[in-house]
């Protein structure tokens, strides 16, 4: 599901922000059961806008949340480069968002899903 009320014109590096969105959507897909929703919302604020990517997946344990943006960190320690990701997607996403003078944060509940929220200034 995608929710965006208005057309937004923003100054971003489209290729880099596409990479951010692909990383977040890939993670949401990988960690969600079949037939569950992944929801994208774009909300306009006065001087910024937010993009959220929310899934209905397994969630992230609270003790792992402070580390998920660290390079090579994996929540599931049994996953390797062969069986899972490389552990750099979220670190790269955070770097790109910060290069756009933005921020990215996460909320998560075990068994209920995860929500990544990106806030970016209009200029």
C-alpha cells in the first residue's frame, strides 16, 4: 500500500534515495510472512516530509535496535553472507539519508512488525 496525499517536489539525489527505499523494502519483504502488507506513507510537514515503510513482520528485538544501522550487524546471528544479507543495507541507507540532512529511525514490536521513518528537509 502506498499513501501520499499531494505531489511533492523535493531536491534529492533520486538514485541514492531509490537505493534507500529498495533497502528498506527488501528488508520488509524478507522479514514479513506471505500475504501481509508493507505500507509506504509520505507525509508533508511545514519544512520537511517523512517517508515511512511499515511491515507486519517478525519485528526487531529491543536490544538489537541500537545496532541495526551498524555496518555488518545482523539481528539474526545465524544468518551469513550466504544465507542472508551482508549487513550493510541499513548502514548505507542511514548514510544516504544523513547526506540529505535527514534522519532515519525505527520503531518495532516483536511479532507485530517494524516501521522505518525517514525525515527529510525540503531544501
